[in-house]
């Protein structure tokens, strides 16, 4: 395979930045040439197959989106991005690895659920991919199967305190699964919302004729997230399981995480761009000529978008600075308005839950650097380095150093990205949840294991370039 020199850029890591050239041989980074290095300069440039000019640009480890749902059967339909379309969109946005959720449905064997996900993804991904395991039916057989997941490179599983009758686990099931987490070192990922109570509130709202998408956010009150987060923390404390709470949106849930972390518990959390930028008032409560009050369906996801008046968004940014939240994933779970979100016309409970953002995570988080919410280094840490460490990929992914995979993004701080359906948008959706967002930065060149896959706004990779990532145990735990 070819050699490439990425020259003249500023290499940014989670801990600092420096002018350096990056030498790639085949799939790997072989040298980071700092000023003063004998190799730095024209000699190397003359001998490589290709030079990527990164002058005036940042050179960062490729983004890792640790929470995606390609082709997820959910809400009476299926998430609209395939592994192919979703990973191409990811590559456009500077993300070079995803960790998707293989699903065990109720009554299904875990082995069969995982095999089905390999079937869907294998040979179809533009970038590297790994799996977490959703355990939708904790029973004796599942417990035995879970113990074998680390051998398959699946070192984390997700449980749901929400969605009774679908993925829901009760406290007894959670306790048993967490004991496996303690014994194996696998990370327990938790969807922390009190599902049974939410379902009662939702039914009462519908009975009162409150059926618009806005009421999705009312039914899924922050108290339901705070309570479930606390319960998950206490069950994790009791069992000794490491806990990672997904898609945190309520400031009170962050307070619970901070409280447990201050006591030394192995408890972590992620948030998503939608909880940093979007709100109950502006999005779930939106109206349009085309859809009326159903416009808000575009942003129905769980946990829900929260009230800006209550200050949740600012709390999420702050928690990213204080490390009470450690990383940002998208929870990419796209549905089209036509035929999919539309299923919930007249009843918000039937709107398939999910937002598509995989293409925009790196840009949206970079905008946080521009506005001064986070530092440049924290941007890299939140989007690449910590995801790699949290989910057992660090060293191969999440860092620019000799021996690491050459997953590299050249990012132009002087470029500009206009997001929208007829602008930057490669996801298989008939709308953009980020229509009109303007980013003061731009993905320039994207390299996945030494191959340039995006340049000049075009995808130039090949189907099936992405490889399955057998992950180790978390490298983040104390
Ligand atoms: O609304 C969401 N988050 N859809 C995806 C499934 C989940 O709970 O993560
Ligand atoms: Zn969830
Ligand atoms: Zn999710
Ligand atoms: Zn601008």
C-alpha cells in the first residue's frame, strides 16, 4: 500500500497541539515528525507516494461515534440509514469509526441478534465499525451468552429502563445483568428513563387530546431521567458494575452522575449534539406550513429535547468542560418524515424515536470550540480519544501516534459548512434536524486506515472498506 505525508498542519491531541507532519505507510501511522526532526521537510515529501497539504489546518484523529443505530427496527419501522449510507455520511463528517448497537429482541437469543448485526454490516461499511449489545431480554440463557461477548469483541451492553414491552428491563433483570458486568469487566450502558411511569403520563396526555410531538417532551419529564439515573447508579454501586449512561439530557441527571463520580464510583455519561443545541420550545414545539404542529416530530427522540428556560443545554456544555460528562456521541437513529415519523400523526407515542446527526457531530462540536464552550483539545478528546479509551479501542484508534491506524481528519478552521438538505447532507433522510446550521470550520480530507475516503467534498472510498473492530475492555475505568 501507499505512503502518504500529511504536511504542514497542526496536529491536535487530547492533551496538546503542535506543528508536525504525519507519515502514513499502508494502514498505519509510522511517524509524527515534529519541527527539528531530521526527517521533517522535503526529503520525506519527495519519497512518498502522496502529500496531503494541511497548511493552516488541524490534523486530528478520526472521529469515533460510539452510539449509532443503522437499520434498527424500531417504532413500527426501520431506521432509514443502512450501514452503507450511514457510514458514508459519517465519513463525510470526519467520523472514521462507529460503534453500533446489535439488538437482542425479546425472546431472541443474544447470539442470533449479534449474528444478524454482522450480517447487516459486513461488507457494507465505508469506515470501521464495532458493536455494543442491546440486551432486550435478560434471562438465564442471556446471562450465559453475555459472559461470552468479550470474546466476540463486544465489551459493552445496553439495558433499557424505558420502552416497556420493547427493550425494557426491570430492576431485578438489571441487577442480574450488572453482576455479569462486574464479573467480566464489560461496561453496562443504560438508557435511564422511568419507562412505566412515562407510559402512564403519555396515556393521560393523549386522553386529554394532547397528541402533538411537543407532549413527547412533557411526558418524558426530566424527573423521569433523574430518577432512573439515580436508580441505575445505586444498582451499579451495589453490584460493583461500571456504568455508562447514554444520551444524557437533563441537568438533574448530570448532577446524579457528578454526585456518584465524586464518591469515586465508576460512572460515566455521554450527551449528544441535540441536547447541546436544540430544545423543547424551539424544536418539539415548532410549527410549519407543511406539517403544522407535527413539525416537532422531526426532533422526537428519547431522552427528549429539554426546556431551554430550565437551562439544560448550558448544563450539558458545562458538564463537558468539568468532565462530569466524558464524551459526545450522536445516537444516530434517523427516520424520514414521509411514511416513518408520519406514523405518529395524531398520537406522539407512535412517532418513531430518533434523530440523525452522524454527519454533523464533528462540525457541531467544533462550533463549540469557535464559541468558546470547549477547547480545541477537548474537542478531540470528546469526539475521538475518550470514545476510543471508553470502549477499548485506544492506541489503534483515537490518537495520532506511530502504530495507530491512519484514521486522520484534516480540518480547516477557515472553511465554512452550511448544513441542510440541499447543502451538506448525505444521510438517508428527507429532512435535516440541523437545517440552516452554519459552522465556522470544515472537514477537508478524511483518511480511513491509510486510504483517503473523502476529499473535495466527495466520497472516494469503496463499499466494504470498513472492517469489524474487535474491541477490548474499557481502558477508561479506574
Ligand atoms: O430516540 C432514540 N434515542 N432512539 C434510539 C434508541 C435509543 O434509545 O437510543
Ligand atoms: Zn436509548
Ligand atoms: Zn440510541
Ligand atoms: Zn461563518
